[in-house]
C-alpha cells in the first residue's frame, strides 16, 4: 500500500513539474516584436526597427513620426516618408501595419532619393481604402512630379479584395530585379513586372492621411 501511495505522489509531482515547466517555457518561446528568431537570423533576416527609436531612418516630408509601445506611428503632419539610411537592390521585406479605416499610407521600395524632390522614383506599395484607384496591396512605379503635382505612374498592378481591417496585418514583399511580389496575410495580391526597373534604393514607410502604425519591420538581402 505504501509503495502505491509513494508511486502516486511521485506521479503527481512529475505531472506538476511538467505543467510548471510548460507554463514557464511558453512565454520564453513566444517571439518578441521587432526581433528576428534564430531561424530567421540563420536565413539572413534582420530588423530595421528595434521598437525603441528610429535610428537608421531619415524622415522626409511633413509627417510627424513617433515611437510608441514598440510601434512607429504617424497620425498627423501630412504626407511624408521615413526612409532607411541604407539602400537595397534585391530583397525580401516583412512588415506589420495597422491602418485606421480611410487611411492612405504605404511602403516605398527602392526610393532613389532621401527627399521628396521632383525626379525621385520608387515603387509604392499602397495601404488605402477599397474605393481608391490603388487600394491596399497595389504596387506601382512612381516618379515625383515638379511643384508638388500628382506623381507620374509607370508600370502598376492594382490589387483586389484586401479591404480594410481593425487588426494588424502583415505584408511580405519580394523585390527581385524588375519583379515585385506582394503577399498580404499569406494571400498573394499583386505581382508587378516592370520592363524598366529601378535598380536600387531606400525602403520608406509612408504617411499620407489617417492613422497608421508599423512594427516588425525586417528585411533580408537576396544573394545571387
């Protein structure tokens, strides 16, 4: 009888220990925002934003950028970009965004200048309402016009069906030569083949109007 009670206590202690270990291990396994996992690091991914400040970025335009709760936030100030201080040619980009309904924002790829002067070119990945000419997920080759006029458009792909959301969403973008592939929350939305590709440039977060936030901005260069 004593051996049965001893065995039962040992089994209970083992079960309790396993439950405690699982409870302690769970949070440790959860990846923190604005970091890369060991596996991502092995694949060449690294964060562009550490969750604390905008070191490594250069602001251009009138948008008022803030860092709040591990997010890059723009809610006022008009149109502007937050551009990397390094250029990229062929690369993959992942970024989470949260856009209030009606927000017009986006991400610039291979921006050729760190300002908004006429002649600057880029690929613009839109975050915009469904009733706009280029809703969320659309990508187009744009050139800044003189005198603050409407940009000039080159090759473009209009995305359909992304809609708007009150939740965080994730873009995964592959920029390889003249081909740009856009995936949103695991669904491919656009693939642009540009016969006159921009070879290299900066990555930029855009604010135009409305409220937008970004986090988990990470990139890896594509190796030949």
